[in-house]
C-alpha cells in the first residue's frame, strides 16, 4: 500500500529535489518578483512566528526570518532542506529552523501567527486535510498567504514551449487539472472551496503577472526550460522521444523566443491567496 503523498515524496526526494537544488540560484532569481509580492501581501510583523509551507531550499523562509520573530520551514524533501539549512548557517540567522514534515499529516509549529508559501501548497493528495492541519496549529487570528500558479495557458513559460512540443510529439492523454502538481490550484473557485472547507475565513485571490527571467539568450532559455521547466518531464523523463525530435523541439523553441537585449523573459501568472484562521 502507498503511504500518504508517497509519489510526491519520491519526486521531491529524487529528480524534483535535485533540479531545485542544482537550480536554486537561477530559480530564486527568476521568481524574485513572486517573493517580493508575496512578502508584501503577507505583511510580516516583527512579532510573527511564521511557518513556511513546502519551503524547499529556503529562499522565502530566510527572507521572512529577517523580518519576523522566528521562521520554521517545513518540507518533505531531504536534499532541499539540507541546502536550506546550509544557507541559514551561511546567513548567520539564528531565528530560523527547518524540519522534514508532511504538511498534510504531521505536527508543524504550535501557535504560528502566519503560514505562508511560495508554490509549496499544490502537491497534497488531500488539500482540505492539509489546510485544516495548518489552521489547527495556528493562533485564532492567524493569517495565511501563499502564491500558486494560474493555468498553464496563462503562463507563457509553459504554453510557449508546450506548443512547440505538440508540433513534434502526440500526447492524447488529457491531464487531470486537479491532480497534485504545479497547476492544481489554478482554478480560483476550487481554491476558495478547499480553504473554506478547511475552516479558513475571508479567502481572497488576487491575480498577479510578472516577467520570469529564463536566461541571457534563446539557447540559455531553452536549456533552462529543459533543466528546470516544463520540458524536463519530456527530455529527462521520457525515453521514448528520439534525440532527433528533442533537437527539433529545442530549435523550435529557440526560434520562437522573443528576441531581447536584456535577456529572455516569459510571462508568469499567479494567484496571491490570503485568508484568516478565525
Ligand atoms: C515547487 S517547490 C517550491 C519550493 C519553495 N517553496 C520555493 O519556492 O523555492 C514545492 C515544494 O513543496 C514541497 N512539498 C510537496 N508536498 C509536500 C508535503 N506534503 N509536505 C511538505 N512539503 C511538501 C516539495 O518538497 C517542494 O519543496
């Protein structure tokens, strides 16, 4: 029998975690606009005890620890947490901790005043159970603030490369839009109903768009989309696709990327979601 969230635990302790550890600097710099908008929406206070949900390699936990009383980053990925701990030591931050926990089922931080996350909440098998677990462990006037992706269609960093892939590879299996994964929270009605069912109040979703940096040149951007983006599943995870097809996809993407002096930027579209525990 599979344990709860087993597929995600394997992915984030395997290829997913590896891609985020090796790409940490590039990913954090590409997502800097998200971190900024998230921190502003979270309105962190110097008295806050913050839990960072699915904290990964710790960028937002470290950033928040600079403004709050304390920050705890929780995640299922051992390699990502190891890098997060290393970064906290290097930064000399003594009010930050990292723990390996499944947010859906395990103890987090008692009496947290703020639960926040940058893209760490879309991977639960049972999202209502996970958000109820987070809420149970907060003070009665605790706040929730997280960023999640809107649909792949609205995110050019996904839709552009995938339109090229579809010219070369036939994939007839329609994806389940609600399955645990980066786009599982794209539907605002669904997010609202998950949070309300888990007991959260005053749920608000605000759309934000930003420019995501993918590299200095079309070649670098295509490489990034393969190493850390939506093409990874096809290039690294699907042995049935020939080398010739992969090269044709890379060329198609390089030709389609908008030329720019300052680097290659593709549109990211997210929700910033806020709610109150009571
Ligand atoms: C897309 S990454 C985002 C990481 C980090 N928040 C960031 O922005 O750099 C998603 C994270 O959620 C974590 N995650 C997935 N399921 C989880 C669960 N059930 N409990 C805790 N963390 C989980 C993964 O291990 C991964 O680090």
